[in-house]
C-alpha cells in the first residue's frame, strides 16, 4: 500500500490495507477537542486506515505474519531510527492538538516497529506511545508521532501516523523537553530540545544534508520553509531538503 504515502517508495510504509478511515474516526473523534476555526480549512484528508496504535483501533493487525522481502535480520538497535523534525507550536496558545514529530529510519532494510516505545515528560506525567503489532517500515522511510489522528485538527498530516496514548494535546512543551524512543529497553534515539524561538505553524527540522551526529546541537536545526498545508510549514514524511546545514 505504497501509493497513499506519496510517489517515492523510499519514503513509504509497506503493508496490506486494514481498518477503514470511518472506523478510525469513530474511535478517535470523541476524545479530541472541537475543531478550531483555524484548523478546519478544507483539504483532501489522508487515508486514516491506520487508526490509532495507542487507542481503540490497532492499525497493525493486518500486517502480522512472515517478514516481507528485504526485512532486516534483527530488531531495532541504537541509531536505527532518528528524530529529525519537530512541530512544537502549530497554533498559538494552549489546546494545541496539531503538534508532531518525525522519526526516520537510517537502515536500508525493512524493520519491524513492533515493540517500539516512546516517552515525553509533561509536567508530573510521562506521555507514552507503543507499537503493539507488526508494522514494517521501509529503509529510509519515516513516520509521524502526533497529538491527533483527525486531519482537520492535525492540519492534514500525511500517513504513516501514530498518536500518543490518552489522546493528549500540547505534548511537546514550548519550554523544551526530551523525547525518547526505546525497544526492548534499548535506547533507539533521544532528542532534547531547548526553549527555541518558535514561529507558530513552522517546524524545526534537522537538514537532510547534515551528518546525524550533529543533531545534538540545535544550532544545526532550522525552521522549515516548505509548506505541506496552507499556513503550515514543514516536511512531514518527506526529506528535510528545504533547509540546509549551516
């Protein structure tokens, strides 16, 4: 099912079809806030057949079975997936359900995300997400981790898309925080961002032409200049080619 994610198969997820988008809407809509006027602009909604891996609709049930051709020999290890783009403030003020981050595979083979666990502190709580069924990610492909599955609320983010557990909003703190990804108690990746000079509706991206070892220095991250939806700037599930290494 490569087509819904774009023309370039290198940035896609390979899996058979699963639940319908209507099912996903039934499971997620009652928990999300009302759609604000500035988030309700019309546009083509992406296929929401994945559902919400942290909610009632498991998007990966249909992907169980034998590993696909080109599968990696083992599970994820440190550095196999890196966080390379963060939308910290999609709208001004509180009640922001349009935040997201992008995580990209550094592998050339397909990897199973089953068992991937994410954490982000929020006040006295730790917000989490978990992949609980097979989900094969192509080498070099990416996925998003967002606050909401609903297109009119997340500003029509492209698939593949996961959400935090508990239908949380404002997960990524404006003042800075740490996001970590783990599998089998192994730290796959962790990014700590400081209090940045935020531009509403514009993501911070680590340029594709920068060496991944430089991600720890946020002087190398840049505010995105490419728009994926009117009024919102970033390259979700696309290479960060609109910004360049300083």
